[in-house]
């Protein structure tokens, strides 16, 4: 008999999470809410559950299913040899309606440990699709389950996706063991499916996230961080953009067309303050402008999206790590010897000149890794 739970009537959701985790471990089929249509899930490591799911769906096992996981950390555990590009887009779009298809070698431990039915269900032409659904309860279930599941739309193959649980019950009936209901589906559009190779990104299916948005999200983002974001980090930002423009033989305004976004922020910055007058004067003397700069505090979105974060001092780096430990592998002090870029704020123009020279020297050393 199908167990149906309306999440909106539950005061305490932890017992619901526990029941769903137990159901998945036991090989039952569970209907889960996502940020788009409802999904039908089964444990990736339970062969009987996968065979049952294909029978319920009326779907050929040769038509691969996506793998739902709890986040980027789980993906990196499953596939430890991902490239920077292959982690960039997932870090920015997950949790959310984007399925990321990645090349996976057959000798990878993750593939080798899959039961035959699981491998047949998800592994196709040397690739596997992964998704992190953006629904708090479903995410919590995936975290506590601590293993991937297969997730497909909760309907019979060939029929339209169901936006309402009553439709799902009518279509699937008692073939489903457990249904978590959270009102009508948020969107009837499917997830966008993006394939990421070692050096290229291609859209296999445009869904709720547009092609234009994916193109923007795949850009490499470099952020420079100081204290107030009025002198050191904005000077580093402009100097880096100049070096990139020189590399690509383009104008500084065209750097983004080559897939690079350069930004700056401060760990104790206010909003929309101009660059210091001395910083503006020094950069102007080099033919560069800070006239349009507006300070901004470093925030969660910066950390999540950045590929490289360069702090002006060791203290800045420690401050950032204390707030966002996950940034560790993408966070560096700008000086390659691990020292600090001295703060010229309040000093004379000679101090600013020395600071700019030092920043530029370090950027030149860093350029190969930025590229």
C-alpha cells in the first residue's frame, strides 16, 4: 500500500526524513518533490529497486537515468579526478535544475562498485548525469542517506510530467511505495542538461535554465580581496584585467568575451564607496581607470562562484576561511611567497606606487594559473 505524506501538515519533518531514508535503503520507490516536477527515486545500489523502477516507468534500461546526489562534495568523493571546469558549473548551479553530464572512465572506482543493473541504468557512452535537486527536504534525505539515488520524473514513459500528486497517484498507483507531497510542482519545465568535458561545455537539453544563463555561468571568475575594497583589491582587479587583455590581444572591456570575469571585494567593506583618491591617481598615471569603482563586501555568492580568490594578506585569507571553510582550495594570498601586500591607505603616493608595482609583479607570476 502506498504511503502518502503531506509535508505541509507535518510539524516535525525529521521522522519523515528518517522514513524516506529507510524506504530508499529497503529498495522502495519514493516520490520526492524537487524545484521542478516531482521525481521518482530509488537507491542506486539496490538492483531490485532499479528493476522495479524501470517496470513502473515502462522505460527501456538503455535510456539512462540521472543520479541525484547531495551536493558538490559528494560528486568530488565519487569522482576525485574532476577538472576545474567540471566543478565550476556544478558549484554555481547546485542545488538547482541543472543536470550535469560528465565523462567517467569505466575503471573509476564509482563505476566499478555499481551493481550491473545500476551501471546499465545510469552509465551510457562513458558518461553519467548528476543532479542536486533544490528542495530542502529532498536535500536532507540525500544528505542523511549519504549515497546517490536514481531520480526520474514521476510518470509513465511517454506521458507528460505530473505537476500534481493526485495525477501521480492516478498514473502510478500502488507501484509506488512512498510519496512526499508538497503542493503543486513549482515548474513543469524540465531541468537543463549540460555536458562538461575536460575543456568544453555543451547543452544537451535546454530546460528551466536558459542557454544564455549557462554561457554566463561557465565563465572563469577571479576575485581579489582586501579590507575596505577601496585601494589594493580594486587596483589588483584592474591590473589583472589589463594583463588578460594583453594576453588575448583585446580591449579590457572585451575580456569577458573570452570567458573571464574579474572582480574585487573587501572583508570589511561598505557598499558603493569609490576607490581612494590616491589609488585613482596612481592608476590614472598608468593609463588605467578606477573612476567607476564601487566597493562591495565579500559575500556568500562571491565565494560560491569564484574559481580563484586572491587575498592581499594572510589575515584576509584567515578571515575568509573562518567564514567559508569550503573556499580553502580556491583561496590564496596574492604573494607567491605567502607574504602580505602592504596597505598603502592613508600613505603618500610613493607607498601607493610601491604597492601597485608589487601587485603587478605578483599578478604576472600568477597569470599562468589564472589562465
